[in-house]
C-alpha cells in the first residue's frame, strides 16, 4: 500500500467543506484502508486442505484452527481490496462504482460479524460435536455460494442447471455448500454496529435519540438502489432542467455527486469497517489462543 491508496489531505478538505464530522469520517476511512492493507498485503504461507489434514491425522480442533485462519485471510484481503477500490472511485468521482464497492464492503463486514458470532460460543466448547459444527460453518464461509460450483464441473449436471435457470428458477445448492443469506448477516452487523455506537457514546445511540438500530440496513438498502438500474441512477444522472417540469440528464458523475454520496452514505463506511476489523481481530485471537 502506498500514498496513492489513501485519500490525500487536500481532497479530504474539499470533500468535508469545513464540516468536522465529514473530515473525521474521511480520515477514519484512510485509517482502515491502512489497517486492512497492513494486515492483509503480505503473501501468506500455503494452507493444508481437509484432505491433507486428514492424512496427517489432524484433530477436529486442528481442522478448525486451519480453516479459521483461511477464512480470516480471505475476508480480510477482500475488505482490503474493496477499500482501496473505494478510494480510487471517490478520487475519480466514479460514484456509481463507489456505491457498488460500498455495498460490497458492508456485505464483507456482515460476513465477518456473522462468522464471528457463529463461532465465538462454539469455539469455547471443546466437545467433538462443537468442533464439527464450527468446521461445517467454516466450510460454508469459505466455499458456500448461490451457485453449485462443484456439480457444475459435470457437463450433464450443468445442462440440468441451465434448464432450471431457463424456466426462471434457481438450481438447489446442497446445504453444506449453500451460502447464508446476506440479509441474515446484515441483521447481526446492524446490531453489532449499534452496540459499538452505544459503547462509544455517539449521538445516534444516546438514550435521548429515537434511533436505536436499523442504520446499517437502511444504508444498505439505499446502496442497492444505486447498484441496480432505477432510483439511484436517476438521482446521480439527472436533475432539474432550466424550465419548470423539465429534467436535465448528465453523462456521468462529478464533484457534486461525489460530495453528496460521501455526506449521505460514504460517511458510514469507516465505522462499519471498525466493527469488522474488531470482529476479525477477535477471530484471530481465537485461532492463536484456542
């Protein structure tokens, strides 16, 4: 990581336009770009698969430790790549890309928090079944998806999948390889986000505030409208025309849209990254101490 991967001070000053909260959010974004880049930019050692671990007579606990290290790396490196891409998108006023990347960052953060909460209690229980449950969860975290990549290697099976897609349905993915719904993960991220805000004493979580949750899911819903053709596109690429009742269309996004996006949605990225980084670090502690 180098200076080109961070928001430069003159850009932050322009973006904030004198607002200290926006300036702090932009500088905190830089901090988490640096944190994730520092932790997940080196080349890790090769990791053994289940087949190798089994051939070595490894215990279930060793399987879990190994797979947990893999999951931590994949999620952390994913966040690092997304954060660097977000900086690039903001600097170049590519706001539709910034929205798409920001949504991806929230999804990565949700996956981290979800995995942490699923494993945290299980890994404190040293029973054989607990380790098996943890290993199953890690398999889903590392290799789960909406598409069954393994069965698609077979031509006949792939033809069956295509027929299911053709009629408008989705092929069934075996439960062991089926990814958890991102909406389920977002609920846990939203709760963790507001617990952190309460711990830090932010205004939105004071006892006097009517906002006691839901911010992450609301931000995510808005970002989805920019990622899909619809309302978000109209917000960014159209505006009032010179005459009443007329609309002016724009060919791209620029400084105005960049500032609007960060003030309204980008401001939440850094605190969400803080939640994710704390959860990922906690998983790392479990790997080291269990």
